[in-house]
C-alpha cells in the first residue's frame, strides 16, 4: 500500500481508503452488516489503514459498523475519517432532500453546520465510533444558512480539544475552500472525481496543488459504472438511487461501456480487472491524494486494495486519456 499525507496536516492515510457509504445501506438498496464488517477487516489485512464514513450513511449505521470492524485494532494503526452537517434529527438549515431510512421511515435531511450542531455531532460520532478522537472531520456539504467562518470556528474548537486531528471539507467549491481557510487551515477537500467526472481539474485541483492541500476523490468507479459490470437495461434494486444518475442513462451507459471495452485489453495484459485499472489511474492523476473505494464484501475489498500493485507508465496513462478525450456524454 502507498501512504500519503493529507496536505500539511501530518496525517498519513492510505492512498486507497475504504469508502463506507454503501455499507450503510441507505441509497444503495440495503447492505449485509456481517459482510460489511468482513469487508473492512479484509481491507485492513491488505494494508488499507483509512476508513471514510459519515453519520448520514444509514443514519448512524455506517459509523457503528466501522466501530464493530475495528474492535481489537490498535487505534493508532488506523485513521477514521467522518463527517458532519447532514442532519435528519433536526429541522434546521438547508433542506436537502426527503428520503427513507433503512427501516423504511420517511425522513427529511437538512444541511446544517451551526457551531453548536457541529460540536454535538462530533460527540455523537465519537460515541458511535467508540473512539476518543476522529482523525479527519469534514463538513459533508456546504450549508448556505450558516457562515463558513462559524463552521470553521467549531472545527477549531474541536481540534484544540483533541477530539479531531485534522479538519477538512467535502463538496466545497474553490471559492468556499478559500473562504474557509481564512478561519482555519484545512487538510483536504473531498469531491467527486472519476474518469467520467473530471470537472475539478479546471480550478480546484490547481488551487489545491499550489497550496499543498489534499484532494480526496470519491466515487472513482462512478458508483459502479466503471467496473464494466453494468450494462444497458440493468435493473436496480428497490431503494438504489443510481438509476437516476445521468451516467446511468441508456445513451451514456452505452458510451461508457464502449470506452471500457477500449481499455479492457490493457487491464487483461496486466492480469487486472477493469476496476483495478480505473482505481490505479485515479490515484496517479495530478493533485489526487486519495481515492475512496467502497466494498460490500471481503472479495470486493481485497480486489480494490490490490489495485495498488498495478503499474501504469506515463505512456499507458496517455493511452487511457486519449480514449477518454473521445468520450462525449450527454
């Protein structure tokens, strides 16, 4: 495994970090708790030391699963990354969306990051995670109803109290990132990035590289579409929201599969899966510090982690990028 520092935070994480969204079940059509625990343990055995989760992933379920999987593991050997700012238990802030929890109950989710709320959420996460501190604490989505400076002040308090080691943001624009740093030095920005979603390359990546800030890329497999296993006409299970994504629309799905067929021979030559090739490409991109890769079971977790052993030359990356340049999605 490769390990990289998050910005100038002195926090070392594994370049491939376990993404714990899917194991929470919510928005993924459910998940098997036992298999989820085994997936995390398998990742640890492969050298993955970092796990990224969030309270809203299953309304606390994902964090609880992470805690279960880490029982008996020395705390200083792993890095726990979690988030705040998506409240389903208060009606305050930006209304985000209406959904159902894992029990089928109707709930409203709000983006809220007021100072008191952030501090309360941290305590809740510490309890669910069964730990004394969080390695990286990140606002999940911007909250337009709370000044960014107020949210950053809460993070500063938590950092001084030793409850978090480093602070980060998720889904922040470059302008929001800059504003946040007027109050607090941040370690990272977690944003969507994949072969088919590269919008951050225009502004955010150059900004982060110039100021030695980390970029944590989520959905590098674009929620499974870049595995090559999802074909046009695929039927999603109940509660799986991927069917509404533009990437899964029939025309785009056809184009993406055609692109994957073009790079499939390279994966085969390396004795790798398409997923492994895509993951390795992701962490080789300029400015990308970490790729979050989710897994529902141990087999998937092992395959993801072993992506680190694939070698990609600059020429091979150039070939992949050439094919990508011809991919035009609607």
